[in-house]
C-alpha cells in the first residue's frame, strides 16, 4: 500500500516556528563599539517544502532593511529604506527523514544556509550591515531547525493509520447476506519502505503480510493482536493477495443429506446419510442407504475449474464400479437417476459458482481499502485481476486458491 504524505500538511506547524516578521528597535539596539548600534526589520514569505530522495527541503525568501545609528537616536546611515527597496535573502534548511520505532517520521542531519543576495553597505565608519544581518539570520535559522526536528515527528504520526488498518484487517467480513461465507485476512506482520521525496510529496509503502482465505459457516473467532513493531522492508509495484476458498465437505454432506432424504423417501432405495471426503484429486460421495439395498454406495468426481463460466465443476460425478454392481444385483437401477440428480442438486447441479464468491471477496477487500480513514486521510485501491491458481482437495474439503492483484494508496493531506 503506497502512502503519500502531502508536504503542505506540515506547513502550518512549521510556519508557526519561524516569525514572519521581526525587528530590533532603538530601545533593544545592541551596542557595537560602545557608541554605534544596528537596527533591522525583516519580512519573511511563506515556507516552501519539497522532497528529494530521503531529504526534506524547507526554503523561504526574506526581505530586510538595516540602519546604523549612534546612541541617542541619530541615524548615521542605512540600507533598504525608502526610496530604496528592501534587500533580499534566501533561507534554506534540509533534513533527512527516517522511520522512528514509534511509527513517526524522524528528522536528522539538518543542514542550514542563509544567503543574502543584495549588498547592504552603510559606508559611514566602514560598517557593512550585512555582517550583522547574516549573524541574526543564522541564529534564527538554527533555532528554527532545532524546533522543526522536534515538531516533524509530532505532526507526522503514522501509528493511528497503521493501527486502524491492522484492526480492520483482523476483523472477518461477511461475503453473503446470510453471513455463511467469511473473508478472513489474518494479518501477520507489517513492513515499511524508506521515505522517498518527489517534489510536493513524500511517499512510503506499507506492506501487509497476511494469510487471506474464505471460509464457510459461523463467523470465525478473532484473536486480538496489537500492531506489530515497525520494521523496514521492500515493496512490489502492486499488491498481491492470495485468497484460499475452502468448501468444507461437512457442509456439502449436510445439504446433500437433507435433499436426498427427502428425494428418496418413497423410493426402493432410501438415502439416510451422505458423507463427503477427498482422496488425492478426487471427491468421493458416500451414501448410507436402506430399503432394497442396505449399506453404502459411492460416487466419485474430479473437481475442475471452468474459467469461462467461473465455476468449480463436479459434472463428471458418477457411480464407482462397485456401487454400480451393487445396484444392478438388487435390480434397483430405477433409483439410480434420482440419487444422481439429487446429489448434483446438493452440489449446485454439479456446479459451484465460486466466481461470485471471489467477486464478493474482491468487493469486500475494496471496501476495506477505499474511503476516508480520518480527517485528511483518504485511501483508494483497485483490483486489476482475479486468477485461479489451484484446485485441490484435502481430507476436510475442496480448496480453491486464487490471487487478487491490484494497487492501493493512502493520501495524507
């Protein structure tokens, strides 16, 4: 998740640290050589912030005027007073940005420069007012730099954002109106990348490592976990979310039992209970039957993904040789089509529309990754592709693995 921090968000806090205007009046005049003193007035323009690499640059233009006088109030000479224009100077500061352990932006290695662009010579007594003005601005800039290094971590605190995302990812999300399917992201850790300036913004990337999956049944229990400690890492150009869709055999068996017991109630072969299990790449459906035939019958199918229809298919469901022989021996062939049809009905006609479930997973993921997180903090994301990577079976269910790829970003302004 790319995080963009708009640098103008820092301006009000930093701007308040550097007086926009300042002056030294006769009453506060610093004594120089016992009889002579300097007076000055400056006016500062708004701060300009830009990012380059890992450094934050803060610049401003400053206009000033100065005069030289003697104690008692008589002005001997001056520069920058009418009809002359005020003299110009440029103040610059740069500092290296880094991640602090408390999820704040830290500032270090500050570099300062106050450059007076115009001469401000007052020739009486051979005094150059620029020298005094340079000293004044150097002190002002040094004070500002120290205050800025303290203020930047206070105004650039990423912990509330990271903690909010972490807690939202811990919470399971219902994928259907019946709350029978749940998207579980199960986050494990978070990594961040170093800051990178690109003019008016600085960017970083939050990489969430999780084990997302879709599960059926009651809402999964949530184990509260605090936001992990901050650690540096690398980031891909787009996010990749592997999603595992689990179709428990127990739920399939329950539905099949309900359907088949009703369907075969008045038939010569009655289905009492259905058991579903996986063996290798095959799904086995065992039927506990009574009536003309007592014991178990078995059907088998190899699940496959139909990319065009976006469905998991069990459309080759058929009796095993042993079960076909058992039905033949007791002359119960008329019941066979009914049983097969009911089994297919229990599995959605032999078609499980996982495409719709994956669409729900994508939609719910986008809900988590879009919208306002806080005043001035907006998240926007898109999912470019949903790809099925594997269909397999386990002892407890059918497992479909998919991968969602896209891009996500947060803007702080």
